[in-house]
């Protein structure tokens, strides 16, 4: 029996920088401790989507874990 795992998520430098830039620009939404809520990450998802070059599209869960 073979199990197939999902493709591994890979972040290119442009995606990482765009996520950091977005979070810095919206740091007031992080409640002072970097605890960003879903709307902040969803906004980042839409702006970073076009930068994808490797792996599957990013998800909200992946953004929170990054």
C-alpha cells in the first residue's frame, strides 16, 4: 500500500518578503504581539498569490505557520 503525501510547500524569497511587508504594514492589527487574525492573512494571500513559483498555492494555515 503506498500513501501519497501532498506536495511540499515552498516559499520563494519574493513571497516571504511580500508576507513580511504585509504584516509590517498591518502591524496594528496584530494586537501588539503579532497575533494576526484571519482577515489580515487573507489580504496577504491575495497579494502574494501572483508571486507563486514553486509548490502548491499557499493557504491560510500555511501563512499562519510561516
